[in-house]
C-alpha cells in the first residue's frame, strides 16, 4: 500500500517532550537533557524543531533537575512533573490534566534526541493525518538493530506491533526497522489508551509502547514513518552517544552552510554552533570555532584558528587567528593575527586591529588603526586615528573604570599611556613615550616624558664596577 503525504496539516498539533529521566549513565552533575550538542542543550534542539513545526502547545515532562530545565526553557513551554520515574507511559500520563480534552494530533518526543528534524516531524504528521491513523511511529532502518524494539508490519505496510529484542522470534530479529521513540497520536485516543496501560512487566513500569498494542487490539490504524536520516534515531544516554551526536550535528550544520554558499576549507576541523549565520562567499579556514548567536556577513575571510562567540561581523572583513567575544565588527575590517576583542567592542568600517591587540568595551571609529601590541579599554576612539605600538589606555584605578576619549584624525605615539579619565582632542598629536594625565586639546602636540640626560663616560664606569665585583 502506498501511503498518502500532503503539504497541509489541518489539525492542531500538540507536543509532549519527555525530559524527566535522571541520565545516570552520563555520570554528570549536569542534568541529562541540558548537556549541550553544538553549543545548545539537547532539549533546546528538540524545542527548536517543535517551534518550527508551529505546535500550538508544548508540554515538557520534568523530573530530576526540573528547576534547571525550567530555568533554561523559561516560557517556551508548559511543564508537568513526573515526581517518580515509572516509565515512558507514566511520563506522558503526567500531561493528562493539561491536555486530555484537546482535539488534534499529539506528538511525543524524547528530550535527549537532539538530531530530530522539523522536516521529518512534519512528514510524519502529514502521513498520520491524511491516512486517519490513531498512532504513527517514527522509525529507522539500522544495519545492526540489536537491542532495539523491532517494528512489525503486515503485507499492506500497517504496523501490527513493536517487539522488544528479548521477545523476538528469529524472523522478527532479522527485521532492521526499529522504534526511535518518537510518536504521533490522536490526542484523545492517546489518553484513553494510557488509562489501560499496566505495569505488569519485569521493570514494574508503564510503557508508552503498550499504547500501540492497545490501539491495535481496538482495531485502530497504526502507521510508521521511516526516516532516511539515521542520526534522528540517536537517543543520548552516555558520553559516547553525546560525542556521536555532536559530530553528526556538526557535519549537518557545516554541510548546510556550504550548500548556502559558504566555503569551508576543512569541514572536519571547523566547529559551528546551531544558531550561527554566515553570508555567501565567506571562506572559513581550518580551526574556526563559531559559537552562540554569531552573525558573519558576505565575502569574509575567517581563520585559521579563530574563535567568534556571540559576535557580529560585517561584509568583506578578514579575521585571522583571533578571538572575538560579544563584539560588533563593521565592513572591510582587518583583525589579527592574535587579537582579542572582548565584550562591548565595536569596530566601524575599514578599521585595522593588528597583532597582540586587546580591545574591551571600546568604540573604534571608521578607518582607525590599532596595529600592534596595544590595550584599548573603556574608550571612545574617533575616525582615522592612528594608535601606535604599545599604547595603553589605563582605564582602572583599582576602584573605578574610567573612559578615554580620542578625537578624529589624532595620532597616539608608540608606548604612550593614557591615564583615564582623559580626553585627546581632534587632530591632536601625542609624542611617543608620553604618559598623558590631562586633556589634550584639538590640534595640540602633547609631550609628557622626563627630559633625557646623557652622562659622558658613565656607562664605562658602570661596566668596570661590575667587572671588579665579578672578579672578587
């Protein structure tokens, strides 16, 4: 039988996310579904997929670590508490008071399946709705399905049951289609069947898979949608599976950017988190780590070995072997190598930030240059300013952070110290080696260093003294 898919989903979709398990095999103080995959907690990836599906209600079943999960997800979902973990059926039953009177399709997804995709869930719902099913199971065909429950179908393709590994006949054990643990149900039929589930099994738990058996016994239609992406079948229960999920997610993300016009020179050594956005014709060199809400424009050259966290980068910018955290960078900016841009940094267009420069909470105007070996913190720097090698804005007196202001077209000579709070006017010139403690007015020349004194022959006397001391 050929099942019908459609692009329309006419019914309301409700979702239940199972996130109450303790995750003992993770051996971690961090609650299982909060372990990150590509920079985002696993349950966050699941909620993202459900948000894309435009589910009308999302109920997260919490248990161990409930407060931490709710703190992370906030008002993205409703919550139901499973105080005692008595199986997957028992977990879903905790949503009964919230959902049992709703009409529509209820999707049940595990919070530790970060690789499940919105496209797959949508196709699953379309199959479920168009064929009038009471339940639809997301399945996958594994090369080695040992340990998984097998999906048993009849000759027409309908599901007749789920058989656990230990209960399989030799013929059933040969089946490679397995249950991923993601389901669609007619909402009212789900909760009616849950009321009939018992814990008459070795574990004394209430299994959600028993709902499938109950619906079949009642003559209801049960279907299966087999995903072509085996990664979606991964449920993370230990650090090994977490590492596998990280690798698969990273490959998926990098491939998506490449298909969108980004050149990635070495995909295996490029790390991009889920929410990063990159413009076309940008090139990522090996060793790039792009994190958080980072946005990179078009025609950029990033790397090698560059880390960007929650930063915004304009078009045509080059960043080499540098670290940016919560920084904003304009168009056609040159950064690095070995620059460190800390939170609050804002670089206008055509700025140059060179090697071993650190900038923190500072605005650098258009066309200005900080070429090398400088610290600029808590500063407002105008346009077309040249800041020489070794310049320091001394912004902290041990008690307060103070601001340095540098006007347009000014020149700050090498190895100068600007003791904040201080203002350098437009077009001003600070002579190399100066320590500036007072305002320099527009177009002024500032010299603030001790007068040089040369003592004739004194160096020779010092050398002789040291030599005599050494001979003793």
